[in-house]
């Protein structure tokens, strides 16, 4: 969900009240988050969705786990139904484990600001200056920012709503042209494995 600078009343990073945006770059008095009239902030439109999914998972997990237990107790001949439920329990446990981080970071955002991209995802909090960013690719449908310095690339995950990445790309180019007189190369190269 995109918020324009005019709609932005609180700092996405620290929550402090922000004076109205102008054409000039300003900073949050509390944390230094920079913004101006052409800044935009992306946030998940339905951040609470993960809580609902977790609640649903936790509601059915005990039943699945008891199936798993019975299946493991009688390893010699599980019925197909038991095998199915055991597999579902394992998949659900893995799903919950991988999303725990998302659950613990409700204030996720990606902002395009006069000084670059600021972001908080379940994994990272980062401020990337315009000249620190070398290129952007997509991992699946998630933007991945490569940096010039010998630092790991930044994956902007768990923030954008479906179909919003094109908007991010267009806004990024507009704003970087204005504030840094450059456009960060966006390569649609597919899978890059040097993230982790
Ligand atoms: Zn702030």
C-alpha cells in the first residue's frame, strides 16, 4: 500500500510526528528519516493477515501433531490418511517457523526518500544512499538491491502488496532522477544465489 508524503503523518521508522512535506528535503527530528513532497512509503496493506494465518495454523496444529504422533508410534503401517496428516503437520510447522520473523515485525516498510531507500523488513533495517546502490534485480517478484560496497544485497521482502513492484520501480526512477540525477539499473535477471 503506497502512502504519499502528503499523507505521511508519522515517521515510518520511529513513529514520531512529522511536519508536512515540502519540496525541500527534511528529516525526522527523532531518527533522521529523510522525506520531501515526492517521497513515497510502501507498507503491507494487510499486515494483520499474517496473524490470522498464524491463528488458523495454531488452531489446527494440535490435531495434526497428534496424528503425527500416532503415525510415528506405529511406523510399521501408517494409513495413507495418517501419512497425509503427518506431512501436513510438518509443512505447517515449517511454514510457522519461517514466518515467525514476519509476525514479530509489524512495522515493515520501504520508503523512497531524498537520500535513497529506507527499509525495514523482517530481516533488516537499512538506509541505502542513492550512490550505494549498484543495481536492482527481482528475486521472484521481490526487489533485491545490490550495493557497491562489499555488503550483502538487501531483499525488500514482506512489504509490497501483489502487483506493487512496478509502481516501486517507477517511483524509484522518478525520485532518484530528481535527487541523485541518476537511475539505478534495474535488471530483470532471474535467480541470483549470492544473497545468503
Ligand atoms: Zn523518525
